[in-house]
C-alpha cells in the first residue's frame, strides 16, 4: 500500500546529529505548567521574530509606512514561514 520505508538507526542518528541537545530542565519546567501557559514561550519567540523582520524591512525599505511593513512581514511569513 505505502511506498514509505522505515528509517534505519544510522539514518536517524544522522538526522539527530544536526539538532541541538534536548534541554531536560526546560522540558520539565514546561511540563509542570498548565497547557494554557505552555504556549507562552512559542508566542514570545514568534513576536520576537516578527519584530526582527519589521526592523529588517524598515532598514531595507525606509520609505514604507508601518502598515506596508506589516504587509511585507505577512508576505514573508506566508512564503517562508
């Protein structure tokens, strides 16, 4: 039915080698939070990313208004996010 093959342990190791190690302390802290609070770190990271994009676009396109910059951020995130 499916042409998908399972990864070998060697293939998995090659993929995992490029990732940062798991921060077990951070994982334990997040696990102790209620589900509604676990999302805050992701939301903060997302806001920081958008702020960084706005800054980059303001430098690159100094003549654009803030609504136009926001549209550029939205376009970028739609294409590459």
